[in-house]
C-alpha cells in the first residue's frame, strides 16, 4: 500500500508496520485526509480524516504507565509515580487533550526521553522503541528518574519510578 495526504506537503510517513501506518503532520491547523492506495491501480483502500490542532490549543501533558508482569499479564494503565515489580516490563505513555477534550497521543517522535538517575536498573525492551513511548525491563530494585522533553509544546516533565520486589 502507498500513502498520501491532502495536502501532501503536510504529511510524512514515519512507519508502516503490521498494518499500522504512523505519520507526522504539518503545523497548519485544520482538517486533512490520509489515503492508503493500492499500489498498481491507485484505488483508495483506506481514507481517514485527521484534524491538525495548534500546540497552543492543547493542555498539559498527561501521563500513564503500562506494566507487564513477569507472568506476561498486563495491568491497566496507571498514573505516575508508580511502583513496578522487579522483572516486569513497563512502557511510558503521554498524551495531551485538545480544546474539545479529545486525547492526542504524543509519540517518541515528539518526546525526547532520557534517564536522569537509576539507568543501571533498567534495560530497553525490544529491538526498537514503540511509537507510543519507551519500554524498559527492570533489572534491580531502586529508584529511577525519567525525564521527557516535548519541544513542540515547550514542556519538560520528570517522572519517578520505584522498582520493588
């Protein structure tokens, strides 16, 4: 499948993996459309409307953490700060809300993550960071401090995680 947006200059394909396409969009607010086209005929297979909102119109960053326990069960998303069991995997997720209170996911392309303290307690999980946010395996008990910088929104946040037995 090939992808295009209208206007075409407003979109850039980031990744098309396992039937999910991810894009960056331009900074001009308004309604636009993304189409997935059949490569040989050009027939539209997928059409999806997207509303681009101005960064000035969104609220503060909201956070959650998703935890997968060693038995591979996944807990409901939780607010941060959080206690994470040793041997678990966790993923950080961020969103903002537009003026109509609709959630907008912030991906790893909008958010630059770093570990300020406790890096020796974590290991990146998987070969490639998920778009939704970084994922880590826990290696030892202790305190971890993660920092996220979102230049588009001119916001920086610090998160404290405790790894427990």
